[in-house]
C-alpha cells in the first residue's frame, strides 16, 4: 500500500464533535488503502488518553500540543499584513519539523490535509508523482464574515479582516492542491460565487453518520431525573455559534414553552461549557451538563432535539445523529443547510422565536408522531459513510495524472 501523510488541526479521536467525527471517518476510510502517517494537534488534554485507538490505524502517529490561550496571544502578537490569524493559531514548529522530515526522507507517496489551517504544512516539500488533497470541510472565511456582521467594534474589524484574509488563502490553497473538497454542494456553490476560479477544482464530500452506533435499537438508560419533557441540544459548548444558539433558545423560546401545563426542561449537553452558559444554568428549566461519557442516552430520551443555530457552515452532525436516533428534530434554516431531507416529513424547520415556539409546542403535544421514524429512514437512505467518502477513492487511484504540485 502507498504511504499517506494525513494532517489534522485536531487529533481525530475520540470522534466526539463535528470536525473530529468527519476526520476520524475519513482517516479510517483511507487506512484501508494506505499506510497512514498522521500528524495532528491536540488542544484538549483529555485527548491524549485516546491515542491507542489511532495507533491501531496508523503506521506512524505524531501529535503535538496546542495551548489555546497561548496560541491566541501568539497569533495576535505575530499579526502580519494579509496573513490570517488562523494560520498562526494552528502553527506548531514541532509539527512543521516532523512534516519536513517526512518529505526529506521520501517516506510519503500522497498527502491528505484536513482543514485549510493545516494546508501550509503540506505546501512545502517535493512529492514525486503523488497527490495532494485538501478537505476544506467548511468555508471558514464565511464563518468569520458572519461573526463580524453580528459583532461590535473592535471585534467586528478583527473578524472581518480574518474573513477577507482567510478567503484569499483558501483560494491560494485550492490552486495549489490537486483536488479540494467541501462538505456540501451548497458550500461548493458559495465558494464558486466568491472565487469563480475554484469551481472546477473543488468537489463536495458529504458527511455521513454511523448508523450502527447511532441506533435507537440499542436501548439506553434514561439520564433525566424526572418525567418532564426534555429538550436537548448537543455540541461542543465553548464554540461560539453553539453558545449563541442555546443562549438565544433559552431566552427567547424556552420561557414560553415553560408556561405549558407540563413545562419542559432544556438540557445543554457537551464539553467545555463557556462561562456564560454556566450563568445561563441559573435560569429556571436550563441544565448544563458539561462533558458526558455518551451523548446517545440524552438524545434517545429527548422529547425534542433542537438545533437553533444562527450561524452555521456545512452539514451539522448533531442534526444527522439525532435523526439517526429517530428523534424529532427542530432546526433553524441555517442548521438545515446542506442536509438531504424533507422538511415537515423528516424534521421541522423554524426561523424566529414565534415559529420556534409553535413548532416545539406541536412536537411536545404529540402532533408529529411519525417524525422520528421518518428521520431515521432519511439518514439510512442518504448518509452512509462509505458512500459519502467514495469520491476519495477516485482521487487516490493508481491510474491518475501527475501531481500539479510536484
């Protein structure tokens, strides 16, 4: 088998949040046809305990610490005209040396880079006849532009600058790599609108869901302490779009729902809750769990899963996982973007507090009894990981044209 250098901005195990879920499944898929040399950064101390699972998939594994606070300061301190802060935030001199040694020793046949932040590591060194492939995942530049639109000075200026400079780098990276991917056709179309020259170089590589792992047939013990209906949101809870979503829902939607005869409880399930969420937990009916060993019991016993994201890019794994668990899902249009499912049949959409309140109340009152089963059917039909990742096999085939990057 050929040797593949796989670079990831976060170590892809455990697969417990969106970007790590996608990276892990891609890694496992490529390990069937390649000897994997994995270089990754670790920003969560808990992740060091799980490297054994990755070693079983890799010929070589090198992980390097990333201290989030220090890296933010370092990125701001090293601010250079036209350079995105993102690139300096994810820069590790030790990882750069490891990659350079791999190229110098001619150990690598092909390269797969996960996220634009890791592209600079692979844009050096000679690759004789191999392929360099970039998974942008989402258009990160658009995320920063969206942040800027809702921010005040000075962060409005900082985030707007990051959006502009990162878009310029994304264009540069796509021109360099042999093939680039985004998570959905919608993301590809948006990139082509912003950068028309990318249209022929970027293709969709859809997300999937592990239908065996996220299967309601397993049976899970109820984690909720009482019989009140549980509304659940899952996600990494120091990620600003998630913080914004649950704060908005708790303040603008939950109070009206709690006026019902059987008031629901709102559970925010996920690691590293931000300080504002710990304060939010003082509100009646709001529970912030922090890190849990397994999110599936919370999903399985929820009366309703909500994804009220106001800023979202790509495909939301939290929505696919809840649908796979056959639970009713209520999502914002932003959280639904890119998902191949039929609103009203497979899940519900709501835009704004009044519509969100009405739709949530309808589910809690039992007016959508078939929604969960239809959701499971939808993901069974369209979100198998093997099918989703098939485009990678076509890229890394023996009969291919010479690398554009050699």
